[in-house]
C-alpha cells in the first residue's frame, strides 16, 4: 500500500503543476521511495499521511490522501521538506518548491 500511495502522491503532484500551467516547464516526478505512511480511520474511509521521496528531484514530499470506496483522493496540498536549492528556479512562487526544472 505504501508504494501505491507514494505513486499516487507523485501523480497528483504532476497533475497539480499541470493544472497551474507548469506541465511543460517542470519535469514529471515519479516515486523513488515511499518512506512513511500514517493511517487514520475516518468513518468508512481511511486518511493516509504519506511521506515519499520523488525522482528526479530526490525531494521529500508529504500529502494527505483519502482512500474511499471509489478510490484515492488528494485531501491536502503538498509540502516539500528540506533544502531544494535551485531546482525550481524556472518558476515563481508558490509552486517553486514543487517543481524540478530541466537541467537542475
């Protein structure tokens, strides 16, 4: 389940950047490693707090994801942990920490 949730986080991050017009500017992220998943039962649904390393940025990202009878849904925004240097310099804030620019 950790790998599935980590992959979903990466896909949702890419979709978020694309929806804001950065799909052709930022490199697509994929799961490198699902580091930790915390689980909380909420009625018939499960809320997961997912902490994963994505590539090519090697960035550490977190997000909250709901598992419902109809599938997975993003329940929060994204946070990036740690130092990311100039990886997002090809875009302006607020998506800068989430973006990995080509050649960085």
